[in-house]
C-alpha cells in the first residue's frame, strides 16, 4: 500500500514537472515546483493564541458548570420537597406542582444546551480568527520563498526536514497573535 501511495505521489510530482507544451503550444518551459510541508495539528496544539483560547474557554466552562451545579442542587431540593408534599397535597395540587417542577427542569435543560452552544460558538469564532491569521502567514511565507505548493503533513507519507515550515509558521503566528480575546459566550 505504501509503495502504491509513493508511486502515485511520484507520478503527480513528475506530471507537474513536465512541460505543458503538449497541451498549450504557445507556452514554453517547465513549471518548477517548490514545495513545503506544514503540520497543522502541531500549530493548533502549540500556538500561543490557541493555548490562550483554551484557557479562556475553560474559565467560561468552569463558571458555567458552577452555575449549573447550583441549579441542579436547587432542583434536587425542590424534587425532594415535592416528594414530601405528595402525601399532604391533593392529587390535583400535586399534579400542578409536578408540572411546574417539570417546566423548571426543562428550562434548566434548555439553558444548559444553549450555554454549551454559545461556548462552542465562542470557541469556533476565536479559532476561525487564528485560522485566518495562520492562512495569511502561510501565504506570505510562500511568496517570500517562492513556494508553489504547501502541503499539510497529514497529506504526506515522507517529508524531508528542510521542507517542514511548521516552526517558522508557529513563530510568526505567535508573534502576530500571541493572544486573542474570546468574547463571553452568549453576549
């Protein structure tokens, strides 16, 4: 299987290096491919801005969990009280109290789901800003070094160290965007 992937890659590189004159008679010369490889997972793992985002999101998550824990305790206490009142209240009154409790429980569940969605959106928005900056840096680096092809490391089988631009990109990203403000979820 590895040989097959290697052969395919070799054919693709060879095909891009051949003159295009057979297809376009007016064009003379060859296309020189100068490539580089970037480990996007390493950038997302090690970038200062991404670490900053994780810290901020975790603070929001901890505050959210504390708030939900408090509401869960209140619901647990209300449910226990409702269980004690079952013998005291008429069946109609108990049914009404149970309905109110169920509505309150559903409200808390909706709130939990909404908060999770807001937290995910805040995280995704912040990561999108990092991705935009990362793309800009890769394009600038490609122009500086006349790169014609930049591949993700995940798309390659074997990469020579000189082709790997991950560290340079990471350094530039950390310089350009050491932190990023994650807006409070839901605001």
